[in-house]
């Protein structure tokens, strides 16, 4: 297997798992542009990840943990002011 093909497969796997960086995504797009057949490789990885994910029962998350997650998301989306407010409302 060529080094280029191996790199494309690695990037396709990262993309499918949602772990590809912006740079990785750009590189993958460029590789696909050069070889449209790589779209099938990406699709295969996406299908595999979806099948794997659907084979597990969802985990129950406690209300407390879910609340902490929601607060963290709100802080990160809220910018600087939300972070400053969070310093005063730590629980």
C-alpha cells in the first residue's frame, strides 16, 4: 500500500471518529480531490464507526454530571464574560 493511501486511510478514520483536526480535514479533502475513489474509504470508515456506536447501549448520565457538562458548554460558548461569571458561581 502506498504511503499516500495509508495517510488517506488514517485521515478517513480520524474524520469518521470525529477526531480530525481542521488541518487533517483540509488534507483529507485535498487527497480526495486528487483521488475521488477515496470518498468510498471515508464512507466505509463512517459506516464502521456508526455500526460500532449503535452496537452499545447508551450509558445513563447522572443529573449532576449532566448539569456540570451543560455548565461547561455554556461557559465555553459564552466567552470571557461567562467565564468570569463562573468564577463567582462555582459550586
